[in-house]
């Protein structure tokens, strides 16, 4: 499959499927696709530091949850007409809550990245997990925001520039738009000197230093950017579910994001979208077959690892190059 | 003071369970370079089979043997079917595949034994108390767990340090190609190491069974703690696993008891404490206390 | 069908024919149940479903109600999706099933405000939904979360237990339960300990508890946490020295199976007990044991009453769900033979009912189960009813 089609196809699926569902009178299916978009966005941000920068974070759920709480806390204060802790009024408009989620995500990710990047390999995985667990328990301790129960936004989701979103499709395409924007920006960054330094450091950190680069500021910067984007995804998730809870920051969410990235194929960015569509789609589909669906999904994941190296995008690339007899060199990126 | 000693003992007892888990994890990680998330599933298999066997036969000892044996056999099977194909892969592929195994095993026990939690009681012979110091009776079973764990670890140390197989294992952890060149059957050696780790995990599951609710997913919380131990100690180091598990077990126990007495935020702080310890240890020693410098 | 109930069935059939001949031709009413069937707590939803189905069967209306069941996996996001799907895709007008407070808070307030439906909670009873957040379309047939804690506080006073030690996981439901206990308890609290959520080993906390030397311990540990705590409490040899009190959530028959003899002699607060001397309860308990070959839990009893309440309301509206206000009004009358005896809905649509103190004992078949020790409250009204603006 040519790389352009490989990259575009999952976006097309996510654009067309909910429209078809709505036209067919199955409006209730739209949130299923919106969830895919939101998870794809978070996974793509993870893939950016993982595939390009070689940083395997098992703590990205922390940023997801923080982004969700930016939305939940702001809208709780609006609904209850109480001032926020710093005396500011609450907020319940996406034009405020999304940039705010991004900023808070970046501000938390900066020190996390700085501490974590003292280590490498499996130690990096575990220290990001540790930091995320601290955020998780911190959120459980937020008793004025529901503690473990979280915040139920029964008063409704955020507005956009003061206007309520008319329906589910509107929210879906807003999320999809942000996903496409993130894809374009991150793709550009990969090709820019910023991305090259990251990629170089992943392959051979000593050589990058010898060339006169200090990779660490780049790596911390990439980690922070990734954290900010995941926080935006969390803010969108809060608007899809109209609910936030510490559960968004549980380590299993970090694990799920990793699984999506690996399943889709690391380093390609569009792999994250493939991974989200296929994993959440499989869950949804297998549930229809049996209530014991994990007993099918588990071995399926094992088989995919064993027989589809490089994840789904890797598989598609190989399929394409075999059919075209190597006429298309998919390894360009 | 008396109470403090008792709490220390409780900390050591938690450490022993963690050590049994962590030693297998760190061996597999250090020697085969395999990041095995499904290690907690072996803990669960041990506990389930022991509870079921004890329930059917009425013999706790038989349950102990059956639980450990089941984990051992499960270890051999998943090594032969899945794990050996993963040694050459990077950690990410291992994460995805062993995550798949977790899903499978958690659902399998639910299919086999239902969603009700199972029960494993303390063996009758160990149901009593010991007054280590007058006025503070300590459960005999918990002391027995400490003793059993220590004995198993000594046996493991002897196996690794004092036997031919152990020599090969140690050689394998230093230089994989070399021992292959020396004519050692690496495949068999790896299967053995993996199954040994599985056996220890299963044993931990059985010994901890009487303190726990035996239910699907019980392996994951302890897996996270065991990983913390491995990483604090340094990957591949048994000495590190001992130090790490004592540090985690005692810190966790004392933190839970004493932090809430100092501050109102104590309960939340004590939940974070071991992760805080890990972050600090890694910030100072980026490859753990006894880890090899990269 | 057994011979002896044939006459009753014939009478019921005649009644049905006489009163509902027109409605007979109509489609069955759909009831949606999104409940917790997987995870370690999956048996709670399973029992609610079994109780619900048994009630339909015993009332002879199994063909008048179509029960749609889905598993929320204890995940609020999944629960929201599945409930909205049932309402929109399947046109369900009556929803039930919430087991856990966090799932209830995520789904119920939105559902009853966004859709023209009735929600009946068979278990979860979080404070906000009983107080300021009460709603005319939301009913709770189980309890308000604090009830079982309150009765134990009162019981501790009555038993002259002066020094009590309190323990719960460090989360909202744990703090609410401790709060409920303290609302009625007049003695001295010698320790108030919040442990990690889903902690498994309580050795350290139990050592502190023994050192404090209280008359009694009140603990709120539902599910797996309860199994661990009770086993370890007994293993530490404290069962003879310290009176153990708790809410019924730690003492259902499934948990007692897993704990075994270690729980004998513990006291717990509940609105229902298998030995409650009410005719409807005998029908329920006997029917449940015969059909499912296991002892019923309070969750099964609540599922049973939820079905009875819904069926009673539907019978008043001739099985019509067209006029939701009429259905809600019919519901509010609570005109059904509850397994708990007297049962009424208060101004906030939560139960006004008696609350009992139960004792764990071994029955003559060797099964560890509950029996009533004493009645704690008569027609108890929950603490949040006054905050509800409904009349």
C-alpha cells in the first residue's frame, strides 16, 4: 500500500463512518468513533516521543487525566457558580479549556521529562509509571472535586465560543479536526531539525553529542509537547463522556495507549490512528460475540506481535511492496 | 517500641512476597532481556490452583504443591509457545504480547472458576500465635511465610552461585553468545530459567493466598510493586532484588502506619510513597542500586 | 409448574385477562439494565439480574417485560455509552442496573435530564442524588449509601461500646460511610484510619488497631478488600477481643463464602436479611434457592424489589410508558409486596424503611450466613432528604 494511502485511510474511515451511521439512523454509534479519534490523538502524541525520540513512557495517562480535570473543574465551578481556588471564575468554553489543558499538560510534563530523562530503557518506563501513579493518587485525594467518584458534568459539555455544540457529529468533527492538525504539525516537526536531533539521539546519542548537539533539551521539549497534546486529548474525552475521574489516570490507560501505538506500528504517527481504530473496533466487535471477549483479544494481540512485525502499518507497507514488487519504497520516512 | 518492631516484622513479611515475585522477574529480565508483564498471571495461577486443590482435597500441603507445580508448568508452556519467539524482539513487542497474555489468563480463570472470589485459609497447623515479646501475639503463619521465603531465597542463591546450572545462568546473563559457543543448549537453559521464575511467582501466590482475595486480576497490583523492586534494585541483580524488596516492603508498611499520624494528607502521601522512593532512587542511581552501568 | 401453584397461576391469569385484555396485544415493555457483570465485583450485578428475573417469573409477567442486559465493566464511560445506546437504539423507557456510586454519578443525572425516561437504581445510592441532585424521574429501591453505617453507629451506643476504631479505604464512599457512623455514634473515636484503595494486606493497620485496644471496630471494606480485612482480623486473633461492626456490603453471602468461619460473630447493618419474617421474603428466598441453588444476597433482594416496583407501576398505567409523569407517579406509590415488609418512597424518591443489625452465624447446614440480631431503625429517612426540593 502506498504510504499516502496508508496514512490517509484511517482518517477517512473516521470521517466517513460516523456520517454513515448518522444517516442510517444509528446516531448512538457516533461516540464509539469519537473515542477512537481521542485515543488516536493521545497515542499519536505518545508515538511522537516513542517512535521518533525512543522514549517509552508508561505514564501518559497522567496527562490525559490532568487534561480531563481542567475541563471538569472549570465546568463544575461554572455550574455551581463558585470561584476557583485562585479566585478566578470557572470556565466552560473549549476556546479556554483546550489551550488551558495544553498549557497545564506542558507545565507538568516539563519536570516529569526532566526527572525521567536521567534514566534510559526499562528504568525510563518505570519512572514515568511512578510519576503517573503519584498524579493518580493526587486526583483521588481531590475531595472537593468528587475524589474517587470524579465529576459528572450532567449540566452538559463545553461550549465553543459561547455556542453549544449542536449534535454528536459536531463534537466528532471538532475532535477529528484537531487530530488532523496534530498529525500535520508532528509530521512537520519530524522532518524539521528538531525531529532529526530527536531521531539521531534515539539511534546514537553519543554521536549526536560528538556532532555538537545537546539532545537533552530537545528530548525534554518533545516530552513536554507530547504531554500537552495528550492533555488536550483528555480534555476532549471529558467532553465526549461528560465525566472525569481519577480512572482516566490509571496505569492501565497508559498501557492501552502503548498497546495502540505498538499495534499500529511505531514511528509512523498514522500507525497510532490505525491502532486506535483497530483496537477499539476489535473490543467493540468482540463484545458482540461473547462477554468473555478478552479471551479472544489476548491471543490475537500475541499473534499480531509474532506474525506482523512493525505493527499494522508495517504489515501494510510489506503487503504493498510485495504486490508492486518493490517498485514502491515505503521506507522513506 | 514494641509496636514498631511488630510493624517492622510486617514490613519484612510483605518484602518476602515481593522478593519471590521480583527474583523471577529480575532473572528473566536480566538473562533473557525479556520484559514479562504476564508474571503476575503466574502468581494468580498459583493462588487459584492451590485454593481449588485445597478445597477439593482438604489438604493445604497438596494445594501448595499443586499451585507451585501449576505455575511451573504454565511457565514452561508459555515459554515454549510465546516467550522464546520474543527474546530477540525489542521491549515494546514484549509489552504488547505479554499484555495479551494478561487479558487471556484473567479471562481464563473467570471462565474456569467463575467470577466469585475463591478462598484459601491458613493451614490449621499454622493457625496459632507466637508471643515474640510478651503482649504482642504475632500470627504463626506470617512468621512461617517469612521463614519459607528466606529458605527459598537461600536455595535460589545456592542454585545460582554454587551449581553448574547456576554457573551457566550467570554466564548467560553476562554474555549470551559465549555460552552458546561453549556448547550449552541455550534454549533449554532459557526454558528452565523462565519456569523457575514462574515457580517462584506461583509459590508467592500460594503463600500470600490466605491474605488475599483470590480473584481475576489479582496479579497486576503485585506485579507493579515487583517491577518497582526490580528497578530499584537494578535489573538482573538478585542482590538488588533483596535490597529493593526490603526497601519497598518496609517503606510501604511504615509509611502507611506513621504518615497519617503526622499529617492529614497522610493517606494520599503514603499511597505515593514507594513511587516517590523509586523516583528518588532512579534520579540518584539511574540503573538502580545494584544495576550494571550502561 | 408444580401442582400447588397451579391454582394461583390460574387466578392470576384470570385477573390478567379481565383487566388487561386490551393491553395484552401490545408489545412487551423494554427494561434496560446496564450493570456490573465483569471485574471482581461482577457478582453484584449478576445477583441483581437474577433477583429481577425471578420477580418477573414469580409475578407471571415474564412475557410482558423484555429485559435487555449489558455489562458496564465498572467503567463510567462504558456505562454512559451503553445506557444512551439502549435509550436511543432500542427505545428503552425504563433503565436500571447501577451498582457503584461512581457509575451512577456518571450516568443517572445526565440520563434523567436529557431523555424522557425513568431510572430506578437497584443498588447505588450516592448522597448527591438523594439531596440537592434529586430528580422526579429517578428512584432508588435499595438504600441511601449512609444508611447501613448510621444503624451501626446507633447500635454501638446501645451495646455500650464506648471506644470505637474506624477504618475505611481512602475514597469518597469510605469517607461517607465513616461520616454516617459518626452521625449517630456518641462515644469516643479512638482511631480513624483511611487505607489505600484496593489494599490487600492489613497487617500493619491491624497491629495499630490492637494497640489502641478499642471496644469495637467499625470498618467499611466492600468486595475483595472486605475478604482480606476480615480474614486477617481473625488471623490476628482479635475476633474474641474486639466487636466487629460493618455495613452489609462486606457481609453478603458471596463474600462470606470466601471468608468462611472467620466472619462468625461479626455484626452488620442492612435493610434486608434472609430470615426477615415477611411472606414476600419467604417466597423470594425459597424461590431463589430453588432456581439458582445458592443463597440470595441483598443485591438479589434489591433486584427482586426493583422488578416488583417497576411491574407495580406498569400495572397502574396499563403497561403504558407513553406518559412518563403518570408512570413516575405510579412508581412513587410503591404499591408492591416488598421483601423488606413496609416500604415507601420519601420526598427524594429514596426508600423509607426499617434498618436492621444482622449477625453472621453458621446455619444448620453448615453455611455461614446472616440473621437478624435486632432492628435498629423504624421507617428510617436518610440524612439528605431535607436537602431535596421535591415534595
